[in-house]
C-alpha cells in the first residue's frame, strides 16, 4: 500500500518518538485521573443521561456536567450546552457577556482566528451585529518575533486605561504561523495583566484542552471558552460548546446564552447528556491519540523536506500540526490525501471554496462522523501564501498514521509524475 521509502520513515519515526509517546501517555493518565475524580465526587449516574424538554428546569445531568467542567478545568463555575453551534458561537457568547459600549477588547496574541474577526468587527462597524456595532473598540498586540510582547501589552493598557475590559488570548495558532501558547505562558500573561488592570483575561481554549496536565484557569485565566466538537467532546459529543471561569464572568456570559435573569437555569438537553458526559470522560485519551498523530506527521513530512511546526521532538500545547508547502497544489493534494484515508466520505475530493466567515478560499478535509469535528481526522487551510496545511485530530493513532502516509504518498506520486 505504501512505498518502501515511506515505511522506512514510519519505522524510524516510531522509534524516535517512543519517549515522547510515553510523556503523552503520562499527561493522559493525569488528566483522566482528574476527570474520573470529579465524576465520582459528583456521583454521576445513569439517571443523569435522560435529558429534559421545554424549559429544562431541574435538569440534574446538565447541572452536574457544568460542575464537573468547572472542577476539571480549575474554574469557579461553568456551563456546557449542546445548543452552542461551534467555537466561534461560544466565543461570541462570552465576549458579548463581558463587553459593553465604550469598552476595549485587547488581543495580545496577534489577530484572532478568521471567523472571530467578523464577530469583533475588526474592519469596522458594518451593521451585522458585531461588537463594533455596539460601540466596543478593538486593539491588539502582535508577537515580538515568536515571543509575547509584554512591553506592548503594558503600553496598550496604559493607553486605554480602565476601558480595557477584556484581554484576549488565543491559545492556539489559528491560521497564523506562530507558536501555540503553553499553560505557563498563559499564566505569565494573566499575572502581568492582573497586576496592571482590572480586565478579564479571556482565553480561546479551542484545540488546547487536555494537551497539558493543567488548563488556563489553573494559572489565573478569568474565562476559558471552547467547542465540544474539538478536544473536550472526545469525538462523541455531536455538537456544543462550553464556558468556564470566575463565577461572575460565567454568570454574565450565561445571560447572553439565554436571557438576563434566567442564565443557566434553563435549557433543555433533549437526550444529549449521555454523549457529552461520555465524550468528556474519553477526551484525555482521545487528545493523546491526536497528539501522537501530530508528532508522527511532523516527523514524516520533515523527512520529506517540508517545513513543519512544531518539530516532531517538540512538546505541544494544542493538537494542531502545520505543514508549509509554499505552493497551492501541495496544500490541496495534502488535504485530498487526508480525505481519501478517512473512514467517512473517503470517496469525496475536497476543493477550495469561499467558505462563510473567511476572506480567502479555504480547503477542508474532514472525513468525520460528526460534521466539522476537529478532534476527528481533519486538515484544512486558507489558499494563500505560504500555503500551510493545518492538520489536527484523529480518534485513533492507527488511523491517523494511515492518513499521514496516504497524504505523503499522494504528494510523492505527483512529484514523480
């Protein structure tokens, strides 16, 4: 099925990666132990999986899962809902919950992910209901090379004063070629900001959950936000998102989720509780599978001469692996190779298209059981220089390995054609 060259590289990869895989297993063990501890403490039982209808009052499963998320993530409070459409939807709820007209949102990790830019209204008020339309101002601090620009953050805090109500951290790289932040780095930003302002520190935690043995709230974040079709859903949850953090911050966000005064007291779960509980329980293990696949991908494509980040021997704080091709057809062929090795829709050939929320055409490979699930095997990227593929997920390392070798074989065949 695969060339002798690729199988030799694969064998070398797994030999080199053995100590890294052992560290990933340690992290998964620690995170699983913490999840299990709180499942037991909150007395999870089958009676919590039935769900509710209508207003959803007194949904024991919903209320218990909220408490488990808060405890596992080191937060005072949390809510988890299958009705949150995606990560951008969850971020929208959180930001609109905390920001008011005249406030300033300060991003300290460069420009946010493409879909969030429209929510913020970075290009100005346009009447679509962005934060800018409601009089919220936006500013940002870019990285100083690959490092956090603390001097730039301090200058912006002085410039805007108490009007800075949210300091925003995007943990993962998004579609930027910059490092993902570690938990220690996030903690450093939190301490720095809290010593100089009263702003909420909000972390877009997408792709990062369970990648280390701590989460941003453990090191001072006031709010973290994520999607259930990424890491914490464990490949089981069919939709949803979560917000966790300081009790007051979560309360304010809950009023945007439903309405002021009702917050988390309402919201029918419609039989989705079981999948959300089960997914969260499995999540540390599934994240480990995805990270093993990412390390393997980095090794293989670096050996084939491509620029990869992170390198195969670097520990990582999210599940995303980038491969820089430098030409559009390389990005396209890679994504098509990943799709062809997927369990679902393997016969489909993905092509670039004008996806809603993105400025450039985007190609997405996602042969997933849940549509758009990034914890499952997927690869995507905007069709713009330097033509970088963003690869993430894999419910099993074995299937991820097959997909990586398939994509590599496709590129080698085209090169030799």
